[in-house]
């Protein structure tokens, strides 16, 4: 036993243990594994601003202390959740992070201000979006069958229009309707036919999804192009949306270069940087 205690290795281990115990004693409570969580002045300002926008006044001392406490609780819980891996394989978290990244890219793109010439060029390319469509006012009389509609066309010269036609839950008169509105009610072919009719006299039968109609055009407004000066604000907003979409596509293209993407299942289809629309 005495010979064992004389071994230098044993002395070294005992001394090391004593040093380790002393270090632990003098540094207890310091939490060597603790991480710093800093709430910045910008975050405090954001908390105050958010409160003021909601309640239309700044928070008092107690309310602000509660705001900071709730925010700190949220930050710490989020840190612990990530440490436990709770964010992995979570669809909601993944989509939220992707959405925030997309917003970041879009916000960066929206900082650009277009030159007047660039804005006018964009207007010229997209001028169809700023065109006021043709409109018509018309009266229709509905018939269940084509033969009864033809008979009604013969009688309309000697009888009042209100006395003719079959019952249907549709208005008889339409004022200032564009072709899309007419098509949504009566069908595309009916709308195209009616917009080609001349005003002033009764025409028909014109077939729709309901049956047959006699139609009289009361007035017509030709389509017109809205000038650039009239729609400059809308053109600028559309230009910004277009640039944001382009920025997102470029960023995604760069991500595809950054990462090696492997699609399991043997799919050989190339990944596209532009969203497929089917057109």
C-alpha cells in the first residue's frame, strides 16, 4: 500500500484533481456554457413603436417592462426550441423562413427608383393593362326556344317589349357593361355577338347558355387607352412588382449554383428558375 502511494503518477493525478476542484470552487456560478442574449436599442424602439401603433399612445413604465419581458421570453423559448431541433421538418417554420427571405429580397429590389424613360418604356410594353374596354348598354328579351324568339322578333314592331318573352331571373336592361361582364352572365359567344351588333334596332335570336334572346343596343362607348400621365402611379407600382419578381428569380438562380440539389426518386427533370405557369 505504501509503495503504491509513492508512485509519481498517483501524485500527478491527485494534484490535478485538487487543481480542478479548486478551479470549480472559485468559478462556481459563472456558467461557462451560458450564452449572451442581447436586446438591442433598435429592438426596444420597435417594441415601443408597435405598441404605439396599436394603442395610439406610448407604453408606460409597467407596460414597457412587460413588453420587454414577453419579448425576452419569446427569444429564449425560440433559442431552446432550435437547440432541441423543434424547427426541423416543420412545414410551418420552413415556409415562414422562406417567406421572410423572399420579403427581404423583394424589399431590397423595391429600393430602386425608375428613371422616367424606363417607366415610359415599361408603360409602352404593358399598355394593354391600362386600356379601358368598350362598353355597351342593351336590353334583352329571353325566350325558351329559338322558334318563339323568331316569332317575338316579328311581333315586337306591334307589341310592347314588356309583353314578350319567357320568365327568367335576369335583368332586362344593362347599362355600361363591358364584354367580360356580359360574358360572365351570358357566355362568351353571346358577348362577342352582342358587341358586334349595331345600335338602334332589335336583333336576334342570339343564343346564350339560358336559351335565346332578342337584343337591342341602346348605346356604345368605344375602348380607349389611358395616357401615361393618368396612370403613372399604377405604372410605377407595376414596375416595382416586376422588378421584385425578377430579383427573386435571380436570387433563386444563384441559390441553385450555391447548393448541390439532389432529388430522390430518379427524376431527371431540370430545376427551373422561373415559376411554371402552364402557358
